[in-house]
């Protein structure tokens, strides 16, 4: 449908995540790439895959939702905004999840984000902090799956 969107998103993500690393020390770009792959494997189309590539650029880079809107349009920007935690740092998790749940694309992308973040094999060392984070993600992922099923997305 919109393969040009995905191509632009890949380039945008590579450009903006350049030099970033994840908790395991790997190039950060492997995270949005994995999330996008999971979205594709679930059978979702280009808009969903585009959001998967972009899901962390506002939160982790010097990018605004308005920039995303200008380049990728309202649908993509709204979904990216929904999965972006607010930089103020005082947003309640329930408010964040309500925003994710209100957007079908954000819901699917967040599920795939959880899936990749729960892959403990990516870590050099699995410690209590990693296990605690895994347990939190697993609980939140299960709740989000229930919501997705209820909504029929």
C-alpha cells in the first residue's frame, strides 16, 4: 500500500538513532528493526510497520511529533504520539496505557515492543533488575493483549 512510507521510516530511524545503544550495548536500531519485523509477521501493513520503525524517535531522539506529522502524515504521527512516553517524567503509567489502547496501531506496535524488550537472550547478563523488568512487561503485555482481543484488532 505505502511502501514509500516504510522506506522513509527506515531511513529516518537509522538517521536519528545513529550512535545509540541499547541496554545490552547493541546498536539501538536493531530494536525498532525487530519490532517492525514482529509487526510484519503478525500480518499488519505498511502504516503499522512505519510506526514500528518510528516508535522511539520522539522519546529517545531530538524529534517532535509535529516533525513526524509533517513527514509521515496524521495517522502515523498520532500512533507514534500514542506510544511515546511524555518527557515531563510525571505521566502516570495508566494514562500512558490508556493512550496506547485508544489507537489500534499503537496497541499492536506496543505489543511487539514488549515482545522484543522481554527477550532476555539479548542481554549479556540476566540479573534481578532484568527479571523484574521482564515480569512487569509480561504483565502489561498480557493486559494489552486482552484489550486487543476485546477490541477485535
